[in-house]
């Protein structure tokens, strides 16, 4: 499309965005960017009183203006598109120096410390992973061959840490071994030499030479891809076998040996999988339909039934378990039903640890709503984007020819007072979203408050009391960005879905999971709780509370000036479908689950909160309470939630559903565009980065901008052109 100046006198195209989550807000941001020359008139419609979707949070004015989130939100350093965009948002926001969260650097803090919990002989052990910071700026990911070199360099260091150092002598074992792959008899002799000389020096030399060869080839060679795939995969198999032989008698008790083997098996397996299933195949997406752990077993160097269970030790525990937990990769919320697409698992294994910028992860310095969606709202308002809160899309209708969208029905949930609903409140000098609507601005505010209605939920039992409006294509809108969570689509346009094979397949096959979340405020300090590590993110702990984070850094952003609050922990996990069909039953399930967790399983996290003084077991008085409660009743002052409404389910990356994720134009209607973390966006994990990439893709489909989206091009994770 050609650039159209606002001063040209031509009519602006009208864009309707339904959904206030990150996909919709990214689309609004890109479509209203200066590069668009003010050619669009953009209106956002969203249910409820705030922006954010699953990333929304609210401040509770009755309890310390505390932050209440949908779950535990971490930004990873490989989120190139998300950080690039938020840097521009903060620059445009231009908050005065010294004010809260004035810049992107003050809105996030780097987190390089992760603890993976390992249960060894009925004892919990903490595996501290420290990811060194770097000076790399967001801008792209390595290509596939480069990842192979990076992993091999990392493996050299892993092996050196457990004693497999290179001798420094130019042995040439690997070069000779690789050359022998074209000569079967010679190859057997070479293998016999290496196996006969099975000592600690040879393992280090093999790793060192493999890295040198990979670095030297640099994707070009007179050898064809099939030869290199076979030769390198075979040599990696030898390397893994030698490491296992050297370490197996020390496992599982020896921490260094166990962890060295886990990393060695994971590294060599991922590389073998790239060589044999991807590099000479059809790219990463060709393994979409294989379950992740099955793909690892398919490409492992040792047999699945080998004595000592070398593969189970590496693939069923940390750190692969941490990926499954972080992505809620359990069908029906059942931790006995893990399911994670191999292609998505491979992307995560490559991008998260080997392509981060600055730090492995980042923690927001306030709630996600405060840190992300308030700046979005302020910047978009300043650009002229219009927002309609309390607006539920209740119908979409296709034109008679079925080729475009004809109308959108929007129903107001409530009647607001005044010209415009003003959604923000100020806490500690920072504009934030409240945890409930600002009832004084709503005609039905008293009833909403009395009945504790959640207007973000489809299952709230609230009957919309405002007027309906029908938007007509060509008059009221030219394009629709449909940024509503996939599980909610049947609530809005079931008949329209059935007319599109792509859309109906997505609704039927892309699975979603319920989740649960808890935030715990403690009177005791970290030292008093017995926390020995620096503030960390913890993974692979007791299900469903496997992922936890020390978020005490947020306490100054809340208002605890006159209350003894000293430590804050966030945790989340999957919620089984069997927890109950109603919001009340599911919430009761979460309360009972966290009660059981604290009473029986949290001693490894907070050892000094157990058996304090005359108390046997967990000391409930370690928690803070809002109303002077004591004992177990203190738990009632914490924040817990069950995410079971179709508006807040987590989209899974299952091996049976990945190929059905829709692209932005998959509906087949010329003026309807999908946006959200549930689309096939290139990252394909329901996450900040996936939602941002999808919103950018919707903008590009409409306007041609932005031309390039980092990481979406499958060539970066496909066979080399050479």
C-alpha cells in the first residue's frame, strides 16, 4: 500500500481491534507507528476495565495496593521483538528522569540465576544455573549451523567442568574418524582405536576437535549435507557413549557427574537431531508432529532401555522438565499427560539458553499491567487510538459471498458515566490498573461490587446491561484485528468458524490448559526463612507448584510502609480439569492445593519456616495477614486464583495441534486478521514474544509494516541453503 499523508485529504482506513491483550496492543502500536503516516483510524474494544488479557494485573487498594497478577510472568532475553518494541514504547513515553519506571532499563532488571530442583534419593537438591550476562542487543538469532557451533563450544566447557579436558596435543582423532565414514572397514578400525583408548583425555580431545571442525566448516564444504550429517551424528554418538561409560558408576548420587551427564546427553542429542532430522530434512517444522521427549529419545546416542536409564535421567528431569513446566505443557492440566511439540521444544532449547541478549531473563519492576500495558495505553492514546472498555464482541457476520466480514456486533457490558472511562489509578507515583473496575464511574457499580462480578470472564453470570452496536464493513471498519483468545471464539462466532476449514481445525485441535497461581507475602525476611541463594527463579519443584520466583523486589512498588511485609513469592502451575467446573470450586481447589504444599512440601524452599519454636511443621505465622489473623487463617490473606474461563486459558504447543495453529489470514476473510499467542507466529510458545510477533504479523498483513519480524523466517532454523 502506498503511504498516505494525514494532510492529503484522503479518508483514513478504519481498523477495529477486538481484544486488549498483547497481540492486539502490538497490532495497534505497529498500525499507529510514525511509519504509517497517520493513515489509520484505530479503535480498540475490550471486555472489562483494563488492558492486558492474560498479562493483566491489578492493584488492590484495600490490601497495601498490592499487585495481583494472572500468574508468574518472566521475560526471557531471547524476546527480540518484544524488547525492541518496548524500548520504543518507553522512548516515546518519555517519562521525566527520576520518576518510577522512567526508562526500559529501570522497568526491567536482569536475572541470571536459576535454581532447578532435583530429587535424588528422596532428597531435594538445588542446582544453581548462572547464565553470564552479555552486551548483545536484540536483533536476531543465529542460523542453524551457528547454533551447532555454539552448542559444541558449550559442551566443551561442560565436559571440562567434570574433568574431560583436552590434552592440547594434535591427535586428529575426529578428522580421521569423520573421513572414515565413507569407508566402512576403516571406520570400524577408527572406532576400535578410540574405544580401546577410552580415557578421560580422549573425550576432551574429541569435543575440542568437533568444535574446531564445526567452526571451520562454516556451512560450506565440498562434502554434501548428508555426509556431514552422518559423520557428525556418529561422532557425537561416540562422544556421548564415552562420557556415559566414564560417569555412570557415579550416578545418580554425585551431583557434578549427574549434571554433567544430563547436559552432555541433552547437547549431543539436540545436535544429532538437528543433523539427522532437520539439517538434511525439511527444517524444524517438519518435526512438529513428534512429541518433544519422543524426539529426544529418537535421536539419543544410547538406547532407551540401557542399564542405568541414561536417557530418562536427562530427558525426564531438569532442565527439560523446566521447559514443560514453564510452558504448562500438560493436556487437561494433568501432569501425567505431558505434550510438547518437538519443533517448539527445539526452538526453546536453542533460543532460550544460546540466543539471549543482555541477560537470560528479565523481571519487571512492577506488575505486568503497570510495566507494559500502562505505557502502551498512554502512548496509543497520544497517537489517537480510541479505547472502548466494557465492550464484548457478541457476533461476527460474513458477507453474502463469504469472502469478507460484513458486520461486528459489540455489546456494552455496563453503562459508564461521563464522556470516557478513565481506567488508571496512581500508586507510589506510578499509574496502574486497579484490581476491579472503578465502580464510581459505572451506573451499575454498586451491583457489580456487591456481586463481585468479574467482567473479564464469560462465566461471570453477568447480563450485559448496555446497548449493542453493529459495526458495518466499509462504514465503521475496513479491517478487523481479531485478538480474542482462541478458546473464546465459539462464544462469539460459532457459525462463522464452521465456514472456514482452517479456523474450525484450529478451534478443534489447538489445545488449552487451565492454570493456577498464588502470591505469598511473608512477615519473615529471606534470612529468617532460611533462603541461602540470591533472589532466583526456581523450577522443577513439587507439581503443580513447580515454578516459583522470589519477587521481593516488588514490595517497594506496593504500599507496605506501616505493615511488616518482608518477602514475596510468586508461583504457578497447571490446574487439572478435574478441579471443578465452576469458578468457585476451582478456586477452592487452588486454596487446598497451596495449603497442602506449604504444610508438606515447602521445607526445601524455606527451611526455617518449619519447626520454629514450639511449632511442628510449617509455621503459618511466617505469613503476613491483612486482618490480624493467626495460624492457618493467615493463608486467607494471600492471593490465589484459578484461571478456568475461556478468556484466560493457556494455549498449548502439543504435537497433535501445532500444525493447526492458524496464521494471521487463516480465516479466509479478506478483512479479518488473527492476532494472539495462539497463532502460528514463528515462536509458537504462548508467550510475550509469540503474542508480539503475531501482532506485528497482523499489522504487516494490513499495511506492509513492519517488513521484517525477527525469528519468524523458518530459514534461520531450517537446512542451510548451501
